[in-house]
């Protein structure tokens, strides 16, 4: 998947439970300049909290997919979730 990237040696794909993976990264004192959230929307607050507990490096940026959907779509529209 990342073979074409010049940075492929720095990329680790983690598949599985996001909360558990993020907690493990925290335990390992990992930090990131960019955190991109694109997971189950019901747990975005949890993912944000875990990010702010230490995963985000000073000056880092959080990007959250579909974070403004509730402002764009009318109530009842499934895309609002």
C-alpha cells in the first residue's frame, strides 16, 4: 500500500480497535505532528480526548473527517451522522 512512498519506512499501518491502538501508542509515548480521525463518529470525542492526552505533538494538527456534517445536512439525513 505504501511502497511508492519515499517515507514508507516511517509508515506503520495499524488495523483494529482504534481506542485500543491509541491507548497503546500513548503507553509507548508516541507523538504525531498530524492526527487524522476517520473512524466511527460515535467515538470521535473519545479519539479527540486520547489525541489530546499526549498523542498530538506540540504545534500538531488534528484533522477530523466529516466533522462539520451536522452543520451541512438537515436533521434526519443519514449523512449528518
